[in-house]
C-alpha cells in the first residue's frame, strides 16, 4: 500500500483558484487598480492581486 501524500497549503487554502479571476487580477495589477491597491495596503508588493487573493 502506498502511503498518502501529505497535504500542502496550496490544496488546503484553494489559492490555486487564483487563475479563475484573470480579468480581476489584470485590473488590480494594472494602472486602473492602483487606488484599490493603496486602499488595501498591497500596492508595494510585486503581485498585489495574489496577496489580496491569499488574504
């Protein structure tokens, strides 16, 4: 019997669903999303949409 693989946080927090929101992610990471990035405190991050999605 093969032992079960350990769960990784990607499976548990569902962050793999990030790709389902491509339009929103592009908007938030682009110039038009700057005000929202500032409001949510993620403007200085390299990929603000991923940070906001991950919580």
